[in-house]
């Protein structure tokens, strides 16, 4: 059994548990302005056209983009948008149309990387083509979710290895400074492809992604932002500032999980620990302690730099908290998302539907009735028709496995989404230093050892008999 299989089996047991007990607390809290992640799928830039609406030209979708989810200009988010949509369908137990999968496949460059969007997929990528770390990582997760993509995933993973910074992290683009959100996204991607994140190390040093996250964490001893994560390292002479969205994504990456994560039983509230503050899991969970007061009260949500409500960052925070076992501390934010989901999805489109499906899945909420909004139906309407994934065949039926599948017991979740054990349908060979040793039961080990000993004894006896029976010269 490989490491990936062991993790899947352990996660299957955890998937029967929920983020349950999300009780509302009175009061409200406003969060500091968070970092805007490129992976949000909703970030827009203020161009000359938006400054002068009268001169703006309506975008007309190209025939080549008929299988792309959404109808807005894909120049800056085509690959990320399509990847999020495909992952959203996957979390809702739906399979994207083949045309949607093919659209994403054709966006990949020959070196394995992805750009934000390629209008002319027939022309090869050149060294000047702007590669994108986040788009590549998201596309890898989306392709892994549909299975059968090993060569493409291997090429993309190999390209990501070449883009790792000396501190072990990744920036948003090749050569960019390490970014907490991008590094966390890549960590989750590596985990989803079957490799161990800690096995992927910088080609210049021995640092890996977790080391980079530890370097971006603020200590518990600071007066402001204790336990939070900075988006990037500050300029020399400046003190790092905690960023809520970066902290949420670093929490998810720090515990080695990705956007589509199984629900985990909610436990005690997080505490900022000074002991072991140089270990990835401790600093990640310290980030949960930093986020808790921003997410617990009724109506709590994260905000943009301008102070406006940021549903995308809030969804990321709820996903991370529930994945780490702090669902109760994300109660207010979850209910705020349910109350505001309709307005956000109408404005932001497929990426918003997908993120809320991730949120519902991780929190154990039915995505077809998320605050009165059918997220799955809304996402499906934004692209080519999806299909339901085939249900597992009953034991004893033709083609069914001879060994019955073990379950983790009944689940009280109304969500029809898949368990964590089903989140790795496609496997990429891990790095040479990854842990691929088999894990056998004690009985099997003893049988194997006994066989080896018996064979060795037999060889010795035969050799001795041969030596005694040989005529002397």
C-alpha cells in the first residue's frame, strides 16, 4: 500500500465526520483587508475600458471557447475559471463534459505549464509566453479529478519543480517572490497528484514548500497579527503584516490539503502555540487562531483592501477552518456566505459557484440548497452539460470488485459529495525521495521473514551435503 493509499484510507474514516455544531455567536466583527489571491477567479483590473463605459466593447465569446465555463473575457482567468468549474463539478459528484476537459487540455504548453489563457492553442508556447504558477496548479487539480491524465500531470509537476524558489516556495509567476497563497496551492496540488509535498524541494537548496510557509508566519508574541501569515516577505527593514486571506490559504496548505477536502469533526478552538513554532502544522494551526475572531460572530466575513465584503476570501477561510477541524469557529462566516451566495454567484459566475460548492462540501452542507441557492445547478448552467459519475457497482455484480469496499460508517451529512478517499483518481509517480515503502500487517511480515529464513537454511544444508559428498582429489 502506497503512502497516497494510506492517506486516502485514513481520510475515508475522517470523511464520515462533519464540521457539525456550527452554532452562531452574537455580535459582528470586521476583518482587516486581506490579500487578493490570484486563484480567487474573481479578481479584475481597472482598465481604460472600465473607466469609460461608453467606450467599452462587449466581449463576444469565440467559437473555440464554446466549452469554456462562463461568458466573460477569459484573457486573465480562462484556465483558472475552467479549472475551478471542473473541480466544483467533481466535488458535487458530477463529471465535466469531454469538450470542457479537452478545452483545458489544449491550454497546456509543451513544457507542462499553463498560461492564464491561450487564444491560439495551435501555436506553440514560446519563452516569452507568460506562464502562471496558480493556473498551472489549479489545472493540475482539475485534470487529476477526471482521471487518466498522468502524462500531462507529470509534465506539469516537473515544470513546477523548476520554478521553486530557494526558500522552497512559489510565486505567482516564474521568478516572482514566494507567495503564501501560491505556495499553499501548489502544496495541495502535489498532494492531489499522489506525491508527498515534502519530497518536492528547491533545485537550489534543500528547502520545500512547508519551509517557505514557516518563513511567512508571524510569531505568537507580536502585538498585532499573532499567528497570521504574510502574503509575501516584506522589504528589508520592514516588519511583515498578517494577511487574512493568505493566512486562510496557508492554513489549508500547511496541513497538506487542497480546495476539495473532506469534512472533519469540529474540535476545540485553536490556540496560538509558541512551542514548536518552526514546524509547518503548528504554524498553520496558529493561523487558525488568528482567523477565529474574524469568522465566528454572526455576519462575520473577510474584506478587500477597500473594505468591501470579500466572499471569495471568506469562502477560502471557511474551507480551511473546516478542513482543519475548526468548523465551529467559522460558524458566522459560513452563515454569512449562505445569506449572500445568490448575489455573489450572479455577479462572479462559475468561479463563485465552484468555491461555494467547495465550502458546502467541507462544511457538510448540501450544495443544492446553500442558503436557498442550488450551487450545482447554477454551475452546470454556465458551461457544457455535465454528467453524473457512475455509481459503484454492487458487490457480486458483473465487473464488481471481489473484495467489498470498507466504509467508515454512516454519515449524517446531507451532502452527496465524494469522500476524501475518492479524491485521487489519477496517480503521478512520486519523487525519488518520496516514501513509497509498503505497509504490511504484522502477520504478513512474520510469514515473509520465516520464508526467507527457511530458504536460507535450505541453501546452507544443500551446500554442506554437496561439500561432504564431493570426492577428494
